[in-house]
């Protein structure tokens, strides 16, 4: 997901080089290591978020009270947006 995100490229070019020490060895190897650590951290965090979303999705999907509440909140948001649009002046 991050390969097509230009912000990640800017992050790598602007932030990570300050942690590279040429005295410790290959600069490319150090940057690759930082990239690998970032990939692992991203997999762990996105994996945790996905797992928790699946659990909460099952809980909310099986509860009629939760579904009714979400439907009412959604209706309130749509009515609020419609009123704002209807009352807005150009």
C-alpha cells in the first residue's frame, strides 16, 4: 500500500537519512534495514487493526440494537448534511 504513496518516499528521503551513519557500514544496507523495520511495524499495526475490525464487525453485525443505533446515527448525519446544503447560501 505504501509503495504508491509519495509521502512515504518523501519520508524515506527526508527523515531516515539522519539516522544513517556511514561509519557503521553500507548506507544502502542501513536504509534497507530501516525500510524492513517499517514494513514489519506496518504489518503488525495494520494486521491488528484488521483483526480488531473483524471482531467488532461481527459483534455489531449480530446485535440488532447496535444496528438500529448505527442506522439512526447515519440518518441523523444525512439529515444534518441535507439541512446544511438546503440552508447554505452561495
